[in-house]
């Protein structure tokens, strides 16, 4: 196909960590098709550590959304216009990213039709998501944004932990271990605390167990470890960077995660994973992409499930059966 002349591209995704990781296949395919093109990426503050020393990233732009959010957005818009991008592609479906794209000054302004400012884009793509059995993965949906450059393509997420990241975690890999990331931003996407405790009590005592998460997850991990009393468990929540966590997860015997960011970290380094789905379902298109990945769900046919795309802070039906009825043996069989 005849590819347009493009020398510099800006990708925009300022949503959650998992959403940002799912943008990386676009970077891979763009670099493959346009090896001399400068690829820039805009993320929200706090997620920039994912892309330290990324081999295909020319420049990382960061939006501080917590302090002077709108002023910082205006500063970004001014900087984007001064950069004279040939193409600006927003993977996000929010007005803020639409604003940056629509007024970027780029010849090619690309995004999904669900973006409220998509009427000002030069190219618009449908974002299809539903509850059916054969929904495309979010990676597939994202890659449709660059079909006009690279044609129809496929890919998987990829991150690049450095040799220092692997060295920092090497001492933890002296014997077999599993990683557990018990938390989620959404309560109804999180395997219940007592379920984690019951599972951990059945993990062989000779196996090392590493609890992973953000600094805010440290108390949860500590409660689980204290209640379970597993002999060889260490709470690493808040003690590793995102790339160090990925480096540790890559070589684990198994990683046990929710439908949340750690699942995507595993996919990005092709780590073995067992993913617990509570209120959400894989059919939404955000599931695991590792070669060795298994989804664990309730066996009950619940009319209320799924209750939402992102989950809730409490169960709308007050029973949380989608989580409490999950058989722990499904997890134990993956060790």
C-alpha cells in the first residue's frame, strides 16, 4: 500500500495504566512500518515510568491532571502545536484528548467516533464494544486507528524492563515463586480479601509468594499475609517500580491477578497469568494476552453479571456473588 509521508506522530492515552499498556502495539507496528518516524506519546503523570528507555519512543509528554489540570492541558496544546506533528492519534475517547487532537494543527487527526470532538478529526474509526461472545480485543480496536498507515495488522502489548530492572529483582528468583496482585481500582473487579486469604493458606509453604501492588495497596497485602500466615511470603507493594514488577512477574511460576493493570503488565512481558474476573467479563475485550493465560470466573449464571464495563465501588445487588462463588481450586490448579 502507498503509505502517507509521516515523519512525526503523537499518540495520546492519558487513562489508566492498563489502557496505556494496550497502546504499545500501536508503537510496535508504527515503528515496524515507519522505522525513521519519530513516535511521541502523551500519558498522565505517574505513568511515565512505564516507558523508561523504550527503544521506539522519541519523546514522552506528561499531563499533570491533579495539579492545575486545565492550565497544564493548555500548555500541552501549545507545545503540541509548536511540534508540527504530521499525525496526532488519540486512543482515548474523552473530550480532553479530543481537544488536543482537534486543535493540534496536524494534517492527520485520528480518533474514535465516540470521542465528543471527533467531528473535527480528519479520520474517525468506530469503537465497537459489547457483551457478545466474539468481541474484538481492545488491542485490535486500537490498531484500527493506524490501518490507514500500516494496513490491517495485529499485535500484543510489549514493555521493555531494563537490565537494571532484572538485576534488581534477581535475588527474588532463587527459588520457585508466585506473584499475587490482589488489588484493583474498582471494588467489584477485585477478588475479595477473605478469598485471597483462603487461597494463600493452601499455597505450598515451601513456595515463595510475592505480593505486588501500588503503595496504597500495602495495607491490603499486609492484612492478607498476616491472616494467611504463609511461611514464605513477602509484601512488595509499593517497593518496586512498574517495570521492576514486570521483570519479576515474567519469570514467576504463576501470577494471580484481577482484571486490572497487573494483568496487562503480565501480557506485556508474556508472563504466565491466572486472571480472576468478578463483575466484568473477558468479552469486553480487555483480557489477558500472554501465551499462558487462564481466566477464572464464577460457575453461576448470574443475570446481573456483568454489571458494568469498569465495575463499582460496591456490588449493586449487595451480594457480590460473582466473586464469592469463585472456586479457589481453579487458582490452586494453576500452581
